[in-house]
C-alpha cells in the first residue's frame, strides 16, 4: 500500500470539513477515484456512505459520505 498524505487527496474545503465533522455530523457529495479504476461501492458503504453513479471513463464513482469519514477514503 502506498502512503499518501491527506492534503494530497483532499482539497482545502474538504480538509476543513474533516476537521469540523465531529461537531456538525454533515455529509459531502464527492467523486472517489480508485487506483485500478473500478467502482468503490464496498469502500463507500464501509464508511457509512451511499454509493452513486459509477463513471468508467473517469474511473470514479459519485458518493455521499459523512464528513468524518473523508479522511478514510
């Protein structure tokens, strides 16, 4: 497994949401791109999110996830 710094995976706005998440309980709509380009449904559901449409040409999947889980994706 390759270690990736959190600030390389999330933009400034999402980093702020991760930090504020425990108090707010908010959710975010994101696009999750995987290394192999396959759907991330199992990962999304494992963090309490709802998997949305998968775009094969992008190698990414839309999801709504708890802000507190953004750092685990």
